[in-house]
C-alpha cells in the first residue's frame, strides 16, 4: 500500500470470470486530507487511481505499472468526513503480452463517483 492506513478492504468478492465487487473504508483522518483540502476534505483523484491499481495487483497477484488511462470521468466529489465506504466494481481482463485491462466504476451509495478504464503492464 503506497499510502499507509489510507483505506481498508472490508470485502472483495469475485462475481464472475472477470468481475470483482470490492468495498473499502477510507480513513477520513489520514494526512492526505489535511492538505486536500483543509476544512473541506476531498478524495484526490490520483489516490483513487492508486487504490484501483493496488486492488488489481491483489486480484492478479502481480506487480503492475500503469500504461494508459482512458474514459476517466470523475462524476462526484468524495468527502471522507461525510462517507467513508466506497464500492468498486472492477472488470479485470487479461490481455496479450502481460497486460491487464481494468474497467472500473466506483460508487458511494447509489452515486457513481468515478468511471475509468486503465491498462497495466506486469513488471
């Protein structure tokens, strides 16, 4: 975990051959939120991308490096003081030449917070 104690996985469930449903709890007292932003903490987008990478590494049991991102849509702000639980749906697709494609949708409650497609290369 790049950011120690930033989040905790409360459930990770394989739904089918390539889809995973994951619930995490964000540590609203983490140092990141003191600088982003004081008095009005917002989840940094780069932190969400790192969480998705780390979850994919756990699922694939591989070390990965991000190769590309596409269709990145931040659709709602995540305030960790208001809510700590996020639900991520990952479609993890193994491609040729040691690449992994991930389609992600992140929710809090019924609200879609983030959608993205990323490609990682195994290292």
